C-alpha cells in the first residue's frame, strides 16, 4: 500500500529522516522516530531471500549488488557505514507465486572509482537494510574488491631428470592476484588431472607430484594460473625420465676360431637389459671378453713296424701284418694309407701244385732266367728315372723363370743390346723421380717357393742385420749340375694359423729372448729419446714431436686457473724401452711417455700415436698397455672393448687416446689369423762413392709409421743418401712366409752387379718384429765407364705367397749432384708446442656454446650423444657419460683426430644437420631458438674453417698421413 492509502484509514503522514529518506508514519505522530524503529502493521520481520554477494571489479566494469526480502516495505543499501542515495537504488516488487507474498528487490551499481577512492581499515563493503511493520533486518556484508593478476610467477617449475620409478615433484607458486589464482597443470599442452590418474597428485599447494615416474611421464610441463581477470602460463619445465642401462646375460663362449692350435674364444653381452634411454647411464664394464684357447690339431695315423713273416704255408705263401697305431689317428686325423697285410710267395715261384721237388736242371734254368729278367728290369727302371728327372728339371725352370732370380740377368741373353729410355725428371724436385706414380697397393701376386741369392761379401760392406738366413738358388747352376754350391730351402705350405704361426714365429721369438721388444727407433740402440716440452695453463695447448705422428692435446680448462704445468712427451727408443711382453705380441707404434707423474688435470688429455696395422677386429687383438713402476706391462684396455677408464679410437693410420693418468703407453697387437696385415714402408736410397765407379742402392723395409721412417732419414743423412723413389706401402701378412728383395732390369752393357746378389731375403720373424731394428739390404753396382751418368732399374719387394711392390729407380749418378732430397716437406720445422687459442681448430667461444647446448639433456634427444653420433664418435659412450662435460671431451677427441686438417667443415656440417633435424621435429617454441643457435654455430664454424685454412702453420711430415 502507498502512504496515501494508509492516510485514508489511519491518518498516516510522511515524515522526513535526515533530509534524505521519507517514511510513512501510521497512527499519529511518532516524533522523530528513526528508521530502525519505524512502527509497522501486523506481519513479520523482513526475511532476506537474496543477500548481496562478494564481488570483484574487473578492469573498469562496475558490479551490481542485489537484495531481495519478504515482507519488506523499504530496502536501502548502506556502504562503508553510510546510506546510499535513494536515486542510486533500482527497486521493484513482484508477487511470489508459491507463497503469495510480495517480494521487494533492490539493486545498486558500484564503480571502480568508488572502490579506489575509499580508504579504510578494511575492504569496501555494502549491506542491505529492510523495513517491515515489525521492525528492520540487516543482510550480510558484501565486500567489493578490484580484481587483478600479476604477470610473473612467484616460483616457476624447474625441469628435472629422474630415474624410472622415482618421484617427481614440480613446484609452482602462481602470481599474486585478487581473487587468488587457481592452478592447473598442462603436459604437452594437455590438461593433467589427478582424477583420471591415481599416480598424479595436483592438490598439494599447487605442486604437481608424480609418485612413480614412468617413461610416458617425460614431457614439457606448464603451470597454468587463472582468475576472473586473466590466465598466466609459467615457464615450461622439461621432465626427462631416464633409464640407466643394464647388462644382458653373457652369451655362450664362441667356438675356438682356430681349427688347430692357439686361437681365441669370445663371449659378449649387450647393454640392453634395459637399454639406456633419455640420457641414462651406459653400462659400466666390458661388453666383450676374450680368452685364448687351444684346439686339438689333427694327428694323422702312422704305420707301426711290420710283424715277422709267418711260416710258409702249404700254398707256398707267407704273411705279415702292421697296425696303424704309430701314432693312432686322433682329432679327425687321417687313417694310414696302404695295406695292413702283405702276402708273398715264399719259394720264389718254385712251388708246384703237387708239392714235388723240381729236378736240379730245372732249378738251374729257372735261376738263370730270373737273373736276365732282373737285369733288363733294372736297365728299364734307370732309363725311366732319368727321363722323369729331365722332365722335372725342365718344368721347374719353366715355372720359375718369371721371377727373375737367376744369376745371369735376362738382359744378358740379348747380347747386351737392351734398349731403354730416360724419363724427364719430376717437376719441383729434380732428384726425386717419378713422383707422380702412386704406390700400387692392390698388387696381389702369389708365389709358392722362395728363391733368392746373396753374396756373403756384402755383410761387411752393407751392414745387413744379424742372423739373416739367406737362401740361394740358381737355375743356371742347376743346369750345370753344381747345385750343391747353393742352398735351396723350400718352406712347406702354411697350415692353419695358430699352429703354424706359434711354431714359426712365437718359438723364434722365444729363442731371441722371449718378449724382447723395442720401438721403431733408428739403427743404434743408444739413441737419445725424442723429447718435447711445454708450459700449459688454463687455456691448454698442444705438444708435437715433429715428423713422428705423435702429439698431445691439452684441452682448454684442463688446468686450473692461476696454475701452470710444465708438461713433456717422450718417445722412448733403444735399450731403455726393452720390456717383457707376450712372445706373440708386437709393438704397432712407438712407446710414448707423457708427464709429469703428479699431473692434476680436470679433464683427460688426447694423445695421438701413429700405428702400422691394418685394423680388423677379426684378425687382430690390439691392446693399449701401460708400463708400471716395476717396468712391467699391464693391459689398460682392448681397443675393441668398451671401458670407462680410457678411450681408444683407431683410425687407419693413427690411434687417438683419451688419458687421465700420466705414464708410458704402447699399442700392442697380437695376430689372430694369417690374414692379419702389418704395413711396411719401402724406400730406396742411393749413394755414389767418391772417387769410385761403384754406386750403392739401399732398400729399407720399416714399419709404416712416421717415426720409423724418420730413423731411416736420420741414418741416410749421415751417409749422404738420396731418396730415389717415393716410399711405397707393402701389406705384410702374418702367414709366416719370408720377404724377398730383388733388383731387376739393370742395363747389362752399362752396369755390372756382384754375382748372387740380385735377390736377398729376410725371414718372417725379422720382418714381423722389424721394430727391433730397421731392415735394410744393399745392392752394389759398378759402371763400366765414367761416362755413364744415369741408372735405371727396378726394385721388387714381395712376400712369398703375398703381395709385391715395385720401386722404380731412375737417377743421375754424377758425383757433382750431391744435393740432398727433402725427405719431409718441412725439415726445419721447430714448432713443438703451442699454447692458447692458436693451438685449437675450434674457437673457444664456439666450443663453449656447443658444450652449453649439448651437455644439457633434452627430451627430444638433442644432447651430447647425438653430437657424438654425428661426429662418428658414438662408440664407448659410457666413457663420455663419466665426464663432467661430455661434449667438451668429444670436441677434444675431434680436435686430435683432425689436427692434420685445418678445415672445420665436417664439424660445421654435423652441427647444421643436427639443427635441421631438430627444427623439423620441434614446434615453434624454445626449441626453435635452440635450433637457430645451432645453425649460428655451424655458420660461424664455416667461416672460421676458411680463415684457419689460410693461416694455419703446418709442420706435419709429408709422409705422416
């Protein structure tokens, strides 16, 4: 009802309260009654069916506060203790259909400006006051706050690497905000909920807890905070669940690889139980084990002695027997050939069927006739024997005529009129001839019988090695019937390798002081060791022994800051390096020592040693050995096995080692089969004796290492020798056959050579263990006339039943031409140590960026293991995993491997390939930035490589490979 309607019945009238509100006063004047005590008609107190709720102002949008009460005559808002002007109220009434009562609803707007202008001890608040005829009722206080959400998280989640089944806890503290932000977790942009996965808990103070990590839990996690204002994303945390590798069970031992004699058995295991995943640690220990074995050799059966003849039987026959038990055939040996029984007539054919004795006359006639038969039979057998010998000699001479080993040179048969042409001297080096001819490494002619000559008078003049057994055979002497003047020794064909090699090679070594091995030194055992030193600090550097193929790389950061070490590297040679090793093992390169002994480094150094083996795991067992304090050898590792204490990388000509411990190291090889090959370097030098008509050719067969050839060069310099042909390589097999050196095509009408010296031979043990002393032989030629100023001939070096190599000699022999040939490209190179950035191919800044990029594990596999794979260094990864910075050690090994080349294109290409692969497999996020970083590093390396290639000083030998 309105106040006017009330006034008609009760005399109600309007009263004003505080000049703002008007009240309808019923039943007469009530004085200045307050609104809280306004009298009412018959009814109940107001009851709020909707009270104002807390509200947040978003940006500049005002909020609405509502109140609903029944029964209510009036409803007004009071904010912060003051009444809101009635003009700001919006009210209306409606009838509740359920109760039939009238409901009054009032609404006001609150702006952002109102809240900001309010300054009080508490938040901005409002409540409703409702009047009825019984009195007033107040609603709850509703607070009004300005909503906001800061941008920065108070704590971002951090990436983690956890083992499988481990617990993952990711912490997140959302940004400050009103109202407080709610937190959700995203994994690879998908919502993570503890409602669907019992292994995940997201209720603990905004943190994400994964109780037991699974491989599927690897991914990128993001904390998402949101309220009525906005949503905020935290930094992405990469979680990697890794699996440490575990060894599988050992396989069964393989069968002995030698059918007879000494061999090797292997067994292996793989790091697949489980395989390392997501950067998990590689298995520690060896993946392959080898043991020696002895396979029983076949023993062929042999006949025992014949038994005594039996008594003559009634059939005029007697028998005797023998047994195949001397020895009994064993281990698949052959049975005896022939008959085990023999029968003969015991009366010389005089036995008759009637067993009656013949008359004396018949017996005499039979005896005379039997003598004639014996005479004629003997003459026939002699003629047949002579014919067979003649045919055999002719066939023998025909089969061996192609080897050119007769005393009389083939050119003598032409009457001395052998024609030949002199070739032009090679450009740039008038004394080193035929430089354009490349070594023929594919020649593989096979020979069956060693035939050689040597004159004993050469021993004093040409210093041949001791204990050389020279085999001499001349078909010319055979034809004259004087073969007894020469010694012919045809070696039987080799049997299976372990039996043959251990008998011919290892036993020979035992006779020559078992295990006596020295390095590839020059001729004299009293040579001073080659030594180089340098002082290295935190920036590292490189030590080089010129022209030896030996170097030491000290990486950047291996020495502590504000410290320095005087480091040295020594190539031991002579008696000082004699050690006791297995009799079947040989040194494949020089013994190298680096120090000082108390060296304290933060990361391993990289040592490079040249070797002479054709690396093949099936044919060689190659080991790295270290000399102990009591001068004994101990095995460090086998190059085919994996080790976490040392790393060995075998290239075709060099071995690159990562070493933590100073000491003396040597590369030792044990041949496993006859196919094992040791490379020999062949070189021919010539000298003209002053005031003489003689010219000497010296042929060297040394290990194919720069250090061994340097010893030859040093010796030839003292003799004034000239290199006549570029050195060539000869593959020398471990088949126990000897090496033959022969001179061919000497112009007979210009030069003469001592008889029986056209071919000289070295036994297998001498060549196989040639690091004890460099092998060389000499040919002495004499010219008929002083006018002869040039020499043209061929030197053939071949292994019996092996390969052959030809050295073409064409040289001027005038005494005035004594200029020495530059055996190395830079004989005056004195740079033995470099320190600081100039010693490295990779600039320090790029190296540090590469390490920072790849040392950090990445969920997509972009880590140091991928870098090792692209640089082809992905064997023995367990060693890198043990290092503090695997990428730095990988780059150091790359530096050592590519020190002879100044081009960084291979490294740049690998980085570029990684960047391309990663950019294709990654979305446009932080990984894209990392891919761009890799491309930048690759581009920088391309430029650096070109710059370095123009300015690098190269002191390497021409023949160091």
